[in-house]
C-alpha cells in the first residue's frame, strides 16, 4: 500500500515537473525569506562579538563541540510543543527523513545520550532554522539584566490556582506571551481558546503580576502558595539561587518575574532571560538577547533506559545583538577595518608588476600581511586611494630610479609622509614602523 | 492542471502519513547519514586548522563574508552539471522552494550579482551539503602540491581531437574521473555511454597522459594542438602562470596535468587541485585537499543584463584535512587541550563552596580563566584529578586553617609543588606563575 502511494506520488510529481518546464520561467535574484547575506563590515563586527562571547565561555572552562545542521526528523519530534510547526523539513529524496535543527539544545541532548556523556561544560556556535517571521527591534541599548523564574514554581502556582494538570503546558505557553500581549488578551486565550475557568485565570493573574528580588521569594515562602509541594521546592531553589547571586555580586542585575514562562516544553527548573533595557530607562525592556534554563529530562528521552542527565544552559541570540550593534555603528558612523593588510606594494610606473610580485613574495615569506594591485599597470593614485579607503597603514612605492639605487619609498598612508628605505632592510624597517604606529594608537 | 496534481499529491501524502502513524515506531539514536558530531578534542584541532587557514587569507588581504545555508532552488539550478542530483532540497512547506547550498561558489556569484559587487577578495568558511557517500582515505601525509590545467586547453584539445562541441562538458566529466579510474574504464564511458567515436577517444588519450612543468607548455605551443585557437589562448595563459610561479618561488610545487578536468560546469580558465602526496613517495598522490579555478561567466548568469564579473577561487576541503590530522594525532597519541582554564579552585574540606565561589568571582573579575567543582562537597583527590586530566596548570587549595591565616595554597599541577600565597596577593602571584610557566614551555 505504502509503496503504491509512493509510486503514484512520484508519477504525479514528474508530470508536474514536465508541465513546469513548459511554462515561461522567471528568475528572481534574492536570498531565501528570513535570511540575509553578511558583508565584510558586518563580518568584522561578528568576529568581535563572537570572540567576546567565546572568551567568556573559555574564562569559565567551556569546551566547544559541533553537531550537524540537520537531524533525523524523529530526533526533533515532540520536543518543542506548539513551536514544532516552525521546523524546516528536508524533502524526501529517497533516504532518511531529515529536518534542519530548530535549536542547539535538542541536538545537544541527542549528542549526550548517543555518546554516553554525562558531564561536560560545552559551548556551541551555530545557526538554527525556524520558519517564522522575525521582527527585529532596533535601537541603542546599554544595560543588561536577567529575568528569572522557576518551572516548579509555575507548575505549583498552576496547581494551586486550579489549572487541570493536563493543561499546564498550554497555559504555560499562554503566560509566555505576557511580555508581548496585555493580560486581557492572554486571559482571552486561556478562557476562550484553551477552556480555562474564568476564576482560575483570575487566580493566575494575582501571581503573574509579581516581580522582585529575594524579598519576593521570602514573601512567597510565607504565602499559601508554599503549601503546594512543587511551588515550595521551586521557591527553596530560588532562595539558594539568590544566595549565589550575592556571592557573585550580581544580585542587582536579577529580577524574579513570575510571568516569565519560556515557551519550550523541555524546561524543568530555573528559567531565565537576559533582557536589554533602553539606555537611561532601566524599567523599559526592549527585547531578550539570551535565554535558557534547566532541562533535566531531555537527555533521558533519547536514552533507551531513560537515564537522566541533568542540564542547564543558556542560548545567546547573537543575531539580535548584531542587529543592535550594526544600528549603533551606523548611527556613530564608526569605521571597522574589514581586512588586516599591513603593507600595500604600489608601483609608480608601468611594467613593474614583476617587481611588485617579488617584493610581495619576500614580505609574505616573513609573515607580513601584504597586497598589491592585480592590474598590469595600475595608476599610482588609484593604488594610494585603495590604501586610504581600506585603512592600510603602510605603502611601498617602487619606481625605476629607486630600484636602480637599491631603495624603495615607504609611505605612511594616514599622514602621507614618505621615507627612503634600503631594499635589504625593508622587512626590519616595516616591522619597526608597524610597531611604532600601533603603540602610538594605544597611547591615543 | 498543476493545482489538480498538487491536490492529489497532498491527499496521497496524507494517506501515507496516516498509515505510517499506525505502524509501530522505532526510534533510532544516530546522526543523519554522512554527518558526524565533533568532540571537544576534534574542535580544538579544527580551531587550529581554521586559524591557520584564516591567517593565510588575511596575509593576502582577504575579507570575510557570509551567505545563508539555503538558497532558492532556482539559484542552484543549471550550475553543477551531472552533480545536480546530489543537491539536498527542502520540503515544500508552503513557501519558497529552497535547497541547501552545494558549494560556496554559486551562492557567492549570486551574492556578487545581487549586491552589484565587481571587486572583492573574499573568503568564506561554511558547511556545504551533498547527497553522496564520502569515502575518507586516511593516512599520514606531509607534502602538498598543486595540479594545474586550463579549461581552454581542454576545450581546444577536445575540438582538436574531434569531439563534437555539444559533448565537451560530458566528455570533460569523463576525463575528470581519470584520477580514480584507469583509462580503459574512462574510454568505455566515452565510447559506449556517451557515443564518442573510438578514434576520437584514442586521440584524447595521447594528450591526457601528459604532465610536466613549463617545458610541457613550451612543447605544446610548438605542437599541432596550438593551431587550435582555444588551446593556444590557454597555453599562453599557462606560460604566464608559470612565469608568476617562478616569481613567487613555487614552481617546484606545481605540475601541469592535462588529465585534470574538474567536474563542475562553471570553470572557464585555469583549474587546479592541491594534492597531498604520501610521505616520502612524492609520486603517489592520496587525495585532493583543495581545488578551484577561474569562472568568468557564473556571475553573469545571475545578472539581468548578463554583465560578467571575472572570478578565480579556491576551496579548501577542511573535512579531509581534519580526518588526516585526527588520524595523525591518534597515531602520535598527541594530547590537545580542549579548554583554556588557568586556575582550578579546590577545597580540602566540606562546607567551603561559598568560599570557592568568592575566590572564583574575584579571579574572573580580573580576567583569569577559572573553574571550580559544581558539587557541594567534592573530594580533594577528585578535584586534583580533574586538573591533571585537563592539563589545568594551577590549582588553588583552600581549607579552614588557611582561610583563618589569610592565605591559600597554590599548587603547580604538573609538578605537584605547593606554595602558600597571601590571600590579598593572589591575583598577582597567579599571573607571575602563569607567565613563568609559559616562558619555560617556550624555552623547552
């Protein structure tokens, strides 16, 4: 039966392809929806951001791993709740059924279970794929802070408020929307769409409006809510968490927020978001740039015997950080170098391409970063403009008379000063100039 | 008609899905065929390889760009000749029709045309996706060399030998297999499968067995082959190429090989492969680790007015390089550090987790790379073993008596020497030890 269907599908698709070939074809020059190219200036910025993030991971003993960009579809199934519809599937081309990864967490759990690893402090940098329409908020943001909540507190709170056990996840998804929608809309979703009793929704409202610090944890531990076992466990862990924040000196960066829910199914304990606040207005949040939490049962879902490996992790939304930094760089008209070339070898006359190549070859062999024009007979002005546009610090200018005297002209591109340098001391002189220029920059 | 087909396909696929749901489902824990996870040790090696490659690109003025991992399917269509069947398509989920990129070259050409760039020295690092069965050769290789040929010479040679013009590409694909198959097999493909006359195939054989240096270029320029205009153009460019190789001092690394063809359709001029030769046996090649060539017409295919942007490029097969280096590291039992932790903060007694956290926090604030155990009361031996396994150079050991005296113990992990250090001089002392240890390593 299944094979018969496959045959019929194949026949129809072939027929469709034939028909398509007969139709006039219009080619559109674009990237796929929701994706973009990155220019050298953007890549230079990314390189800086990544190196900042990686140095933070390394400062805490992190190790890198990598997993493939696609996974068996089965691996991703049943892990993302309502977000599963956003997964990109690969076409069935007669092999395994595959999907692009939706995040790095589920593949990481698969990695742990498959490689029988129960102890690792890993970081991973990679693209993930979601079929949604990302709306990018732009702006200038200076301050970070972390929102924190705990899944056990949420579950306990739902139970305490009278939410039926089998509705916890779907009500949790609704609460998760409170950062974008007013309570009235979320309440409507709970009551009209998800069938929650009105008074239960109102009970929930009394809690999700609360936010604060360790004093809120203390208050809730004395509240009736703490009669619920799950809520009590969550609140006790929260108390310990705030104690650790004090030891690390970061308590003032943390807000305990009972409306924080995180949409994904797999979280089991503490959950958090890092939020950028608008410059000067610490109350106004403008978007989450990192988020994560504890997921103690996900690895067990991949283990034949269900052995659990407790995990906690954070995901940094680098795309959003790039967007914000690009907007800021644009506003400040900051110029970031996109190349690292130290010396440009220019010729003042025609027929010197071979001389340029010889000098380049010598300097490359000494480890210097060097370019020359790929044209046979470029104009001197065009060569010097190239250096200025790219902020290349030094230019060598060669001409017949210099070559005969056994010297070359060395030019500081920024100041346009020129010096004669003996050909056989070229490398040493260049190194000295570069060293002086970089120490001057440091002093400036 | 097309819509009718789509409806029927949808109905059948739905039926198939229903049938599938009824069947018992077995979950398999694996990565997709042809993909693999990378462990921290492998990632540390990759980081080294990438930084070597990137430093080479930067030494020559390269700038980084990035393009999305998938493209409109149309963008890839008609660019890869017989290899097009290896492209991964994404499922049609009701949006654009997309495919995973097959290489970085075609997306780069799309990037140039779309962003109207005609001048860039770019490098790009990214994964590409091909539905084939890669067979990895393993071994220890020390020497590199470049094989070179020219598409115009190949085309001229085909014309000169009597290959019909519309068979150039398919015969070129056959010649491309000469590095893996004996001439007899390739001849059979040309004659039986591709309908080439036997004597034409034999004419081709006289050329494709030739390889050499600039002297072969000179010889062919005096050969009857040079009466063919395309071949002559190609040979003249080859002569210039060898002149440039002399200037760069790399002629001895280059072999002009008339059997080198490169399967892809888009090359128009010089083509080349970097081949690793078996250690000590420079004649035996064991596989290509980089390849590329000139493709002057590819960007024009994306431009509405067909404006050409001449390009030349090389692609480094980093996966193969990793495989070879991993095999070597395994054979040499080399140990690569997978973390950069400088100091581990250990406790000698129970109930010191808060003291450990305070010290870590202080050292992190000073930019040091520091770890401590996440356990409440870890055993001292387990903590010191962790340091030794991970080659962490320094350990701090704290105990009640030291804390009362205002000191900590600093231990050199490799030699197991221990010193008492005043608590308030800790950071300075650690920096001194690290500096001395790294300068000792450099001297060793």
